[in-house]
């Protein structure tokens, strides 16, 4: 039985208690996407402002379990100010950490040049397969918003 303290690391609880970049942006110009994880009842709403290939602002709405909400909060901090190409590399790196295969069903090799920072705190989630969808919801919703930006 994996240790629950791996799931609820202090930094995850901090982001759950004090979520970063909560709110909304005017659409347009911002892109907007909503994601659901029916297995857990999580909902994530992402507002994304992209200017000249750079994510200049991101806001997060929605509600759900602490894993889904803290993952969204950490994601918002990690992508703000980044080039879209670097954001996509980060999404790939994060999904690799969550043992999500790539589009062809192959394991994602970690690109160690991409830093996960605080997001590494979510690594323990991979031991709880039912919660992986909680952790990746914000990231899939981010990709959805990016495709509309
Ligand atoms: Zn959840």
C-alpha cells in the first residue's frame, strides 16, 4: 500500500489552500477551455492569453479535489511567461512523469532539459492510478485552451 503522505505533500496542500492565478480573463482576447474528470467530479476552467507565441497570462477556475486544484495552480505558475513551444514541452514532461503514453502509445522519455520545479511534488500521484486523471486534468484543459489561442 503506497504511503498517502506521497500523495498529499506539503506543497500540494499549500497550492490547494492558496491557489495561484485564480480568476478569469476577458474572452476574447483570451482563449478559454473547460475540462471535466467525471471519475472524481473535478472541473477545471482555463483562461489563456497568448501574445506573439508567449503565454502572457493565465487564470484558473473550477472546483474539485486537492490534487486537481493544486495541479492546476502549479501549472498556472509554471506556464506563465513561457513560450508556447516550451509550454508544450512541459506538458509532455509532466505527462511522462504521470506515466501517460504519447500519441502513439509509447512511453514518453523524460526530457531532462525541461525543469518541473514544484510540479515534482505531484510525482507521488502516479502510485495512485485513479488519481492520475485528477493531476492531468489541468494539463489537458491547458492544451485545449492553447489550441484555441
Ligand atoms: Zn480529483
